[in-house]
């Protein structure tokens, strides 16, 4: 699947280069573009958007779907001429889940490619290191998956459309309490990952606020495969519910092992569970798991359903939240450009900040005053092998 | 409490199987083979691929994974160890060349499979569970402990009671003398590395099966624990590796139960450290450890 | 001209700075390898320096030069109780013990909530300039260069060649080993402080086993014969990601290729060029000198 994606990417890169080269010829109509129909007039100008995701390295599974999401969105926008007179040209780079490379890519985007804006990076840690570079150069950055703290506070050119765990978790906990009526919780989380730690803090606060007693707290490493010791200890503390906050790989293993150990308690999870891959890999063990998320395929929003169908048609697989947020990000950026009638960096920034109540696949979307995402979260339960909205 | 003991014994048996191959190469060749974790990883990945893509049965995939690891052992020995024997190198040249080979093996797997965790298909192995007092044990876990014990015993018997085994022990003792005695040292070394790698591969398949997944980075976590195990048990000692493996497994579980899970990984390194300070020879080791 | 330079720097500053820091790290491990001490704790000392310096800047607002120095000194001081018991151990066991120490420290950082735990320290002020890094590198290079032909230098070289003979000749090997160990920690700690104020984040996962393997590769690939070797090795390996980025259009995953190439280079060097890549440079230079010596002054014949 990676090889196919690379080939597809190569095709779109070559096409993008062809488009760019053709449009550099000054007023000649371009040929061979992926969105060939839809009014390519001689006045169409090509705008470069730097897209940096983790295509390799620890965060590669997320980067893969993010890449798909932005590509789909850009193709649709270009095909429908959604920004009059402007073609989006995505320049995709890999930061290899590494801070140093993230900074290096940002510098390339800013100085060499002269992009109008940057989308990404995948990981909060990379963003913290690289975003200051963009802020100093006054290039707008739209993050689509950073959920940690300290991102948008870097400066007024940094935005994100990814709802932080701190915003989703309280909704998750409330909905879970309403459904399950528990009073004692055991919490397990990955303590070597910024996302998981932030999520844990959010869960702890939400549980405390709702007067739930936390009977045991256990930690593990994101790369761990054996959780039996922690699960056994948690089980011995006699909770009513198990709360888990970690990335996808460990939560699958943990869920399966928990069931194997005979722990039949309900599991409430954070965003790491929020992927069709979780259901596929955990199988029966995943039934009944409650997950709060910024977006999910159960999302009833019609734009979302259209997106899912288009994504499936193009990439032969279901989209996950990262794809949806990446896709929405491009649309948000496009809307800002449209409102500004300009592709200059300050104009884009100014108009991003003003976006309110925009209809997106994530729901009705607005930026907060702090340039963070604001839209309703989705609390769902795994039932019959699918995510369904928790009643 | 019984469940925790079961947990500890089980993870201990995996550590033990991994460590046995690791310590064998060190005992015979005096080399810390940093490619051992890579063949461990490849074993799991190959078995997974065969079960997922070619729908092979579990036992066949286990054999294939082991064989693949053994084959990589040949590559390792020929490319990384043999050329260095002809030249006076430093003590660490072989360590570094094994590291280089490990990096290349991982890169190839990364290129072919991507970085994602691959999982075995559901139902690849019967999911029966047994009740042992207060503890639950799965059939798979029992099989793994049994296979690990059987293979280790087989290795031990091979070393102590076969001609090949005596040759290996002779080479470990004094390479030059062994050569003088007419032993084909090169062949013995090759066999040693292949056996070690094959055992590592088996451990990898079992690990991948029980934790349901194989990815290019899976060797690294085990590698460092494996290091602690062979130091604890004593470098070059097979029984030491087994003892060390189980001790570490149980210690980790006890740490989680007693001190708390954040300290679990630290347990291995603390053990490593204390042993090297207090009794660097390890529990059952016999190699010289201090410099003159 | 200066405009072009400024533009170049703007595009490549992170690479330039990272190269300098990796060169410092390579030298930190060279210091110890040069006298036969195989320690792999440098990534941990890098972390100690980074945390110390960043915490001092952020919590106590100490001046930059002071925090960098403090980072180095803390690492050096920490290395002392570590070194004393470990230096008795034979090569490989010392290496393993230092790996263990490094990992234990990494777990400690991960759980140290005062320093952010898993999140690490975020928002470190960007105080490192390229000239800070290269100035320290230059000073270190100068010191090492002068040391080569001093009694210390000869002692270290003798120890590397044959430790027991060196001891017999009266060289206090323990003292030199300790000195080398602490100097290595000092340099790594300084590099850590510089790196923290460059990447603006101190992430506990950056100081583990993988990093130390990278640092070892710089030194080995470059060569341990002289201090120029590790610097060369660091330069080459650090530039690989940027160089290989251009290969992406070929449909090859850049991460995998970079890893494979790193491994291949390391293997080739260790098998065929055990002195490291720097010997490739030394040979033509000395060969040239030798040929010039052979020729008679007036070659009219």
C-alpha cells in the first residue's frame, strides 16, 4: 500500500511540476493536469502550499492518511475552481517524524518554494520546533493533527483545525457516565508520548470534575506489546470501567489482552482508538469500546458522508480522522484565500483568523480567538463492528 | 497474584529464548551481535507475511520464519564477521559491522512493508484459554513456554553431548588450538551464527504471534532487555540466559505490581547496572570481565 | 555576495547548525574511543546538558553562556561517579553498562514531571547562533590538535594501541581514562545545551539508544585516527537526509533508503577502511609529499 501511495504521489508530483512549469510559461494554457476539466483560463495562477507530514518514521501511519486527505481536497478544489483564478499546488515533503527534518523542510518551503502557507506537521513535537520558523518568517501554518499544548501560542500565524483532547475528553467522559453510570475508574496511558500524556491529563481532570474515583493508574510505553502486568494490577483494584489513552498500536494490543485476561469491563478511550483500523485489528475484543473523537465515519454530517465516499473511491480504503482533518484543512485554507481574494501570506492569515461557522466535514467549524479549532466532538461506541454514535 | 506470576513466567520465556542465541554468539565468538534483534524482527515479519498473504498454517510459518532468520545468519556471518577474522581489528569492529548489517536488514523490511504494525489474521491460532487457579493462561502462551524450553534444552544437549557441540565449545575455548586440532573453525563459526539466528527468528515468530504484530522496530525494545538478561545470566552461559530471562520477566512484573508501572523498564537497566557493579560475571558466567 | 550568503543561511541554517552539533557529539565520543574507552553514554549526557541548560534558562533566567557551561559541567560531574566503578570493566562490558545507564536516564527523564515528563520542555528560547556552535567546535579542534604532539596525546595513543604495555611503561591509564570520560561528557553536555536552544524543545526520546548509535556511526565512519575524522563522519551522515530528499521522485521511501545507505557506508568502512573515511584524504596528501621528496632537486636529466 505504501508503494502504491508513493507511485500515486509521484504521479501527482510530476503533474504538479508540469502544471507549474506550464504556468511559468506566462499565460499559456496548462495541459495534463489531474483536474483537467473546469475552466483553466490563461489567468489561472498556481499557488504553492507546503504540506509536511510524517510519511516515514514513528508517525508514518498517520501521515499516510493525512497525505491522502490533502490530495483529495486539493484535487476537488482545483477541479471545481473553488478559488477563482487559483490552482492549488501542493508540495508534499516528509519530516520522517523528526524535529530536525521538520525544521529543514519548513526552511525549504519558505525560502526555496516560497509557499503561501504550510499545512502540517503531523506531530506536536515537530510543530513546537518548526512553527517558530514559520512565525518568524510570517508564513501561515495550519496544523491538522497537532493536539498538544503550546502550538497556537507560538504566534498569530499558527492555526489548527485539530480539536485538542482537552476539548474532546470532557464530552466523552460525560457521555460515558450517562450511558454506563460508573463510579470507579482505572486509568492506563502511555507516558512516553506527548499526545497520550495530554489526553491523560484531560481524562484525569474530567474524571475528577465528575467525582469519579480513580482506583488505579498505570503507565506503559507506546512501543510496548505486553500490558498484562499493568492490566492485572488494574483489575485487582476493582474498577467499574477502564479508561485508556494512547496511540493506535498499543491500544489495540491492550484491548485484546484485557479481554484475554478475562477483563470484561467497559473500556473508554481517547483519540488513539478512533480509527477503522482499531475495529479491524481488535476484532471482537473491540465491541463496546466508547471513543470520543473530533471526527468519525459515524458523523452524520452530509459533507462528511460525501467525503467518505470520494475517499473510498479514490484510495480503496476508509478514511480516518487524520484524513478528515487534513481534508478539512485544505478547504479552510481555500476559504480563507477566497475571502481574501488574494494568495498573499498576510491576507491569508488575516482571513483564516476570521473563519466562523464554516461548513466542513468536521461539522460547523470556527477558529477560536486563540486560533484553535472549535467544533462539536463525536462520542461513539463500537457496535457490530462499526462506530456508532453513543445514544 | 497468580496471574502476575503467569505474566512474569510467560514474558520471561520469551526473553530467555531471545537471550539464548544472543549469549551463544558471545560465548563462542566473543562478539556482541547487534544484528540478533534484526533477525528476531525478520522472523516475525516473514511468518506474518506467509500467514497473511499465502495462508500458511502456523507451524509452517514458524519453520519458515526460523529458516529465514537462519539464512540471514549466513549473510551476517559471511559479510560482517568472516572478513574481520582475517585482519587484526579492534574488539569492536564486529560489533559495529553487526550493527551495520542490522540497519540494512531493517531498512529492507521498512522499504518492503512500510513502518506499520502488521497483525496476524484473527483466528490464526486457537484461542483456548485455561484457568490455573486465579490466573488465565492461553493455549498460545503455554505453547510458547513449551517451545522455548524445548529449544533451549535441545541447544544445551547439542552443545554438551554432540560432536558438533564439542567442536563449538573447543572453538569458544581457544580458537587457535581448535584449528590445530583439525576442527574446521570457519564452518563451526558459521553453524554457531546460523543456530543463534534461527533461535532468534523463532523467538521473533512466537513474539509476533502472541502480541499479534510485527513491525520493523520490534527488535529494539527486546534488544535492550536481552542485553540485561545475558549480563544477568552471565555472558556465554546458556543456562544463565534462561535463568536471567525468567528472573527479569518476574522482576518486571513485580516492579509493576509493587512500585508502579513507570518503573518497569527501569527495572531491566537497574538490574544491568547493579550486576555490572557488584558481580560483572553474572550469575553463571565464566568469562573474564575486568581488564588486567 | 552577502545577500546570497544570507539567503543560503536562511534556507539551510538548521542543517548547518545540526551539522555543527553532530560534529561536537562525534568529537565527544572520539575523546573516549581515542584512548580505548568504549562508552555509549554520550546521548544520555547530551540529554543531561539539554535539560540542565533549558531549565536554567527557563526557570532561573541565567545568561546563555552560563547555562551552556552549566549543562556541560553537570554532565561531566555526573560522569564521575559513573566512571569510577565502570572503568574497571573490560571494553564490551563498559559499553553495555553505559548503554544501561543511558536507558535508565532516559526513563528517568520520561517520568520527571518537573521537566515536563513525556512532553519534555517546550518553548525554550532560541538563543543558539551558528557561530556559538562553530566557535566551540573550533576551540575543541584546536585543543585536540595541540594535544596530538603533547605528552598527553602520546599517552592516549599508546593506551589505544596496547593498554597493558602502556601501563607497564608507567602511564597512569586510569587517570587518563577518567579524564577522557569526563571530557567526553562535558562536550556532550555542552552540545546538549546548544541543541536545546536550537530546536526549542527538549524531548526525552531524543536521548536514547538510537541517538548513541548515530553518534558512534559518525566517529567510526569518519575515522578515529585524528579528530578530523569524526567531524567528517558527522558531516556526511548529517547531510544524508537532505541529499536523499531528491531521490523521492523515484518512488523509493526516503527513510528506508537513508537507513540502508547509512548501514552500508558503516559496513564498508569498518570492513575495508577501518581507519575511517579520513584515511582516504590522508593518503593522497602523504603520497604527494613522499613523491616530492623522491624527486632530486634539479631534475634536468
